[in-house]
């Protein structure tokens, strides 16, 4: 394959994911009771017999505000599709330059991710998202993720990594086709970051920190799930606890790097 280059477009997830990158933060959405709620009150008739909004109405509007804020957080940051532009060389020179083949049905892989905080073991399952799993596996195989950090930390929600530029804008230089999400998000879920645009997944991924994030992620239900953490959620939590810039970007101030990421067939 042609030599892979790293990307330079903004991703959030989980990139603003895609970036990826590319999720705005869970914490942001959980605290949307301030200005966001006041704006909602101004735009909608809250009803209520005495002129005060009912509890049900308040909860419904709060849910709308949370989903809206999280949608902004989970989309890629400005700059276009995740990974649409390549950055300096990544991996061992054999990384893909276009969408890799899907992983065959029923196949599984074990990814071992060594970081500065410890080791995270991830079980990949092709049946969850064959294209996304095949893409992630191909990038791991060529050493793409070695030396890349977790650039976005949202306590109580997700940690996000896989951007070779560390800005939330990078990717592998290509994107892959969307697939339906057939599983549920929960603590330990590993999924790909993307933008709100179709077919925008690149290399950025996120790990879910709390079961409570499920409702927000499921409201979009577009973040292709590729597997789950089987060992090392304490390491994931330790990474999430590292200092970040705060809302809305939650940029890691001292990114924890993946020093070695390997893949094996169980």
C-alpha cells in the first residue's frame, strides 16, 4: 500500500470525531441548566396551569437542550470531514490510503494498547461494524496509533484519541462508509468519532466512561461501535482524570500517549 500520511482536519466525537473527532462535552450537557435552559424558556411556551412549567415539560425541554449540545460536541470540529487531509507520515509505511476491507463476519481481534498510565485491552467484534472494525484493525496493524495521544478528555462521558495532529482535526487521509449502529453504548464501549456529515469516520475513536452517556450517544446513534474494553478501565479513568482545558473543547493539557498498540487473533 502507499505510504500513509496523517490528517489535518478537525474531528470530535465524539471529534465536534470526527473527530471523530468530533462529542461538545458530557459535562457541558449535564450542566445545561443555565443559559441554555433560559434560551429554551424564551423560545417555547412551557405551559402549566398556574403559569409555571410542569415538571414533565421542564424535563422534556432539558432533554432537548442536552441532545442539542451533545450533538455539537459529538460532531467533528470545523474543517470538514474527519481525516480528509493527511498529515505527516504515520505508521510503518504500509497504512491504508483508502477504505480498507471490511472484517469478515464472526471475526474478533484483541487490541492491546500500552499507554503512559497503563495497559488497555480492547475486544474488536466484526459483527458490530464490519467496515469500521476492519479500518481500525488495519490502522493498528500498520502502527498508525503508536505515539498518538488522547487529545480530548470529558470526565463522566468519554476520552477521545486517534488524531495524529493532536488538534481534533487529524485523520488518516480518507474516510469510510457509514454503517448502522446495532448495539448499545455503555461504560467501556469503543466507537468511532465522526461528524454530522455522511461517511466521515477516519481514525479518531472514543471510549465511553459511564453508562449514563448512553442516552446522549443513542440520540444520534451514528457512532459506529467497534468493540469494548475488557481490561484496563481503571487506566481509562486515570486518563480521563488528567487535566483538560474545560468546556467546551476539553482539550488534554498533558495528553497521555499510546506508546504501543498491537493486534492479535484470540
